[in-house]
C-alpha cells in the first residue's frame, strides 16, 4: 500500500531559496511497493539517527525518502501530485561493487495541454506541472520510479559499506541515502535527455526538452536543430557541449570556482590553454599560478614501475628537474607516489599525463600532507603534445584562470559530461566532471556533497518547472506557466504487452 | 469512460549498454591499473588479502559471461505508447531510462560513486 506524504518546508538547508515568498510547493507521494516484512516494511529494530526518528530499518528508509522528496517539493511548484513508485530491494551487488539504487521518469509525454513546446517529450512529472493537473491520474500510476538496494552491508554485498539514513548529512564513512535520492529524483524530474548517445537518434524521432537546451559550442547549434549524426558527433565533443540555460549560466559565477588551467606560453606553435584535472593533495592552484619550464622526469624501469616515465621510482635526472615543472605519465603507482618522486627531485609542480585515451581530465585522489607542490593531470593527447615539444622548450603556467569557471565554457555556460568514448546514458545527462566544487548532478557523486541542489534547480526551472522562487524577468525564454488549460480528462488505457 | 485513439507498441529504444563503453573520465583511480577500462569501474579484490589486484583470467571470463548472459536474457525494450483524444501522447518507459548509482571500492581503499544508465544485467541477490 502506498504511504502518503505531504510536503513540508525544508528548513535551514534551503534558507536561501526560502528567503523569497513561496507561491506554492508540490506534494510528493511515495508509493511503497514493497512486500510485507521487507524493504520499506523491514521490521528490524533501528536506533533513531541524525533526525530520522524511525525505529525500524523500514521506517528509516521511508523517512529518508520522504525527506529527500520534501527537499525537492519545497523548491518546486505544481498543482499535480508527484508519485514515486519506490522499492528497497536486493539489487546487483558483489563484495566490491554494486548498484546503490536507480531512478528515472516512468513516462514521457508530449503535446499535453499547455505544453510550452509542441512535439517535444517532457518527463511526466514536469508535464503535469506545466499542465496544471495530473495527466496520469490513478493512485498506482507513478511519474517516477525508484529502487534502492536493501543488501548493502550484508554478506557478500559491500560488507564494509552501509547506508546512512540520517537526515543531517553527518554520514561519515557511510553512504548518505538522502544525497543519492536527491540526485536520482532529479533525473526523474526531467534532468536527462532520452536521445540515444550512440546514434544521436531522438526517442521515437521526437526531441525532448532537455535536449533542446543542449548547445554544441563548436558549431553553435542546438541539438534540436541537428541531425542524428550531428548529435552523435556532438555527444563526444568533450568540453564543448554546453547547457543553454539562462538561469544556470547566471548561477555559474557564484557556484563554481575559477577553472584549473595549464597555460602553455612556449613554444608558440602549441601556445594556448589546456584544461587540467586537480589533485586532492598537494598545494592548491592559485590565480597567479606556478610557472616554469616543463621537464620530463626520468626514473628507472623497475619493479616499482616498468616505465621510465611513470615517476614510480626516484628520478634519475633530478638535477634537470629541480626548479622546474615535472612531467610524468599515469600508471602503475599512485598519484601520491608520483608527486613524492617529483617533489624529491626538486620539481616546483607536477603534470601527470593520462595513459588512457579519453577527452575528460582526471581528478586525482589520495592524501599525503608532506606533498607541497601543485599536481595536475592532462589528457593523454595533451600529454603527448607536451612531450613531443619538450626539445623545443616548453614553458607552462599552472593556474586558476580567472576568466573561466571550472565546468563552464568560455561564455559561462555550464558544460555537460561529454566524454569520448561515449558513456551510454550517462553522457550529456550530467554536468561535466571538471566542475568544482562538486555538483549534485555530476556523474560521479562526491562523498562531500551536502543536501544542496546547486545548479540543478535553475536547470529544472529552465526546462519549465515552476519553482517556489521569484519568476524570471519578462522576456526570458521557456518556463513559467501562465495559464492552466482545463481540458477533458485523459483516460489512460493500459494495453497488453506482447 | 475509457477512450483512446491509438495504442501501439513500439520496440524502438536505446540499445543495451555496450560492454566497451566504460567510463574513461571521472576522477581518481589511484593507482589506475586495475580499473582502467573496466565496465562500471569494477575492481577485483583478492579474497585472501583483501587487497585490490588485477583480476585473473577466470575472474574476467566469469564476469564477462555473467554480463553476456544477463543481456541475452533481457528482452529488448518495448514501449507502450498511448495517444489521447486531444493529441497528448504518453510513453511508458519501463526501466529503460532509469539511472543507476553504482559504488565501487577503489584500490586505495576509498570508494567511488557513479551514476550510469540502468543495466538490466544484474541478477538480484536473494533477500537477506
């Protein structure tokens, strides 16, 4: 049976959004689809934690769902109830990896009453919000589907990991269910395109509203105006696939920091700026930057690392490296070890070139407080270019470029995740991984995310979601519902599946 | 009264995720060797030591076979399309456009969360 929840104000976590008068909110109904005794109905006793007052595992799961739904519900506005068909059940899992959960829109609608754009797919919840009423009536018809893994932390399933059901972000080493739910619910609310990224084909030959906002910077063409092959090519145009969303663009300067950049100042033939990945250790990049000649660090090909360019052993050319920016290749040993090697050789900074093809830059994990130099990564292709030109004398500056924001294009538009090769489904339905600080809708959910919705809310607004926030100035494209058309009821007929 | 103009079933849908479509971007595989190129950044842990290591040939074969079998067992997506009297069209997506949040242990002991397209492949473990 379904459990019904009314939306409550989301309190201090959304103080900024709540500062403005709230015209309304949206009611979210969690349909508990679990059988008795399992999932949301698991009777195992549990101690209340982090504001979650449930006294059984099932109750705590349900309260966490309700809380995440409440957070979104307080920010959006709709006369139509949103129903989420929810289950907590065993999903794919092994000792070392597994699925935490899955969610998305259950239906796509087009040409509904008051649709802002004809012949365009909208996620069901968004469509009902724009229509001003429930387009899919029925107590068991859901706009969003969600299923989460009940086996996490049990025998054979990531035994050292555990869900955190608290509502206060104090999850420590556990997995914060509310954060994962906020991310997944956003997909269900419409933060995704249903274009097939491997072919560029639109879903049933019809564009979706998310897709229509995607802009290829290289051709200055929106996806909605492209052919399928053009979209296919754009899907892997890393660093040049942006979201044309006025509200997001307006929020970028206050949300993201300056872009980590490797600026090549010589030789002139390769001069220019290269986007870099940053490290979780070492000195932070600054706007002034660290500049110097780039020198390839050489080390023995030994048990620590078979390559003489991997930086896994002590440098054999420390005298050449000292006082300069070192270049090594990714592979074999940890990023921390490479940094230690470069630092011991006297390098002022380190550039790690990826050893795998791909167009997105790597962030580098690890920790060692003894590392005091700046460490950045470049793509394999950029690394090859640098290495090929070393004989000509390469000089670089590693800096935070004040003219660009991380994760945004030159015009300040937010970039979408567009790796090459394509990652089906994930490509172009998330923010680019170069954005920093971490965003809710990046494909790699950061463990340090709190319960904010950062750029997700303005994007949903530009997709058409009426929000519990001040409206856009007149003339802004897309968005607000000006009138509600009260057409005939839409009977829904469920035909048999073959 | 239930009225509808047309209900048709369409099999046009997204292809199943390709085996080779691994996430090459994204942060921080440290060291990278074990997970590079692996679907869903899967890593392998030596049960004796608990440490991440290169998978054995048998482990790789078993993993690949598991995914192949699961894909073969999954029917192609079939979408139910309903057209209403006023022209509204609704498509039941089923699970075709769900996003999975997956977790994988990293070689340095940390973990990585990643949002990827829903995979029909996994055979759910039994309830515990």
